[in-house]
């Protein structure tokens, strides 16, 4: 048995402003890529990693993709070996869920090779074991939308309860990725352990508003609800030009704009492709003003999660 597959898993925007650790959605682009080969020799080996500036470990206990695979195999042993080539397309510490996408690709790929014996709900738990290495914390708001596609609410972590939300049909997302690295673990450490009651009230009002807006295709309500009192005030300082980039997005027609995950990527939602492209140019120009190189993406909301090519 010798087989090779390529798995593409989508970038994700977690938090969506108000939903720290409990909301996220998937994008059509960019995607992470893993090539997975079966081998007669038992064990898991990482043959090659590209796009990581040499920063990602080859040690299978320390790598998010292989750690997720080890969890899968512990639950469901396999009688062949695996070789992996991990091609990081988003860079590291982007705020686009790159580590989650690698963990999801790995378990989704192995499950596919085995004829899909396990449900996504199980794969999610294995992928979370991998993701934990990258951020020193359990948060499913990248892994879950990456695996299921669309908009996700994590209603509870204990026990894990994932709610798939509808996708408002006209939404387009602009993402700007300033080419600096922010480590999720460090961006989490900035937040401390407490939130003021007044801020919590604002925050849960907005989470309810965002979910309600998503169900009703009420774009104005979605936009009004993309606000953040918990992470943005601390983390925006790590992103040069953040206020100007955000202002440029709103001025050119975005309905909502905030930090994607722990940053530095910034997302903006718009109600047409045309507006999302205008927003992209405005955000890019604002980012250029602070002399930070950037990559920009305009994408629909991804509906399907990972894609496998044989
Ligand atoms: N919810 C997580 C955080 C996402 O904001 O720390 C990290 O990608």
C-alpha cells in the first residue's frame, strides 16, 4: 500500500471581534498544505517543512500536525507508517489559524486514507491536542471552523459543544496580514485573567447580536456587533498602524473590522465582493503608510473545511 494525498485546510478568523475563544469562521484563502504518504515502515516521519524559516520542530511530539496524528493513532491504531511534508503558506504567528490548519489537515488526511471511519467531532479533539502545543492553551475557535467550514460557535468547552451557524450569503472577508509575527501564547499572556463586569456586559451583548445577525442575514447587526472589549484593547498595540488600517476599512465600506485571532492579521467583513476589494486597497494603503510589508486576501466564507487531492 503506497498512497499519497494532498490536504488543503483553510485559514480561519477566530474571535470575530466579540467572541474571544468561542467564535470563528473559515476563509476560502489562504490555505495550509500537507502532503501525506503511507509507508511500509511503521511510525510517523516529517520529511520536509517549507515556509517556516526553520522554526517548526521536526520532533513529532512537538509538532502540531504530528501531535494531532499521535492522538488519532492512540485512539485508532494503524498498521502502516506515515510520511509528511508540511508546506506553511501563511507564515507563522499570523492570526490566521495556521497551526490549527496543520493539525486539522493531518487528522483529516489520515481519516481519509482509512476510509473515514471517524466523525469530525472526534477529529476535532485530536486536532485540539495538536493545536495546544502552539498556543499553550485549549481554544477551538480556529480548529473548529477549519474542520467544519463556515461560522462556528463553541458554546461550551467542558464538555465541548460546537454549534454550526448559517453563512450569510453576501458576506466577503478582506484580510490583511502585516508581515510581522505575533505568538499566540504571548498575545494571550497580555490579557490577564479578569474582565470588568461593565466590559463583560458589552461583550456578551455583542456575541448575542452577532449570532442573531448571522441567523437573520442582518448585515447591519453583524457589523454593529463586531466590537471587542476583551482582547483588542491590549493586542492592537502590537500591530503597527492598527487604528489607521481599521479606520480605512470602515471608511471604504466594511461593516465590521477587528483583529483576526491573536493578530497581526486584521479582518474586515463587507457585503459585496466589490466593496471587499475596495476595503482591501484602503487597508493596504494604510498599512503601507507605516512601512510594513503585507499580504492581502479577499475571500468568501469557506463552507467545506479541508479539501483532499489524490
Ligand atoms: N482565541 C484565540 C486567541 C485565537 O485570541 O488567543 C488564537 O488564534
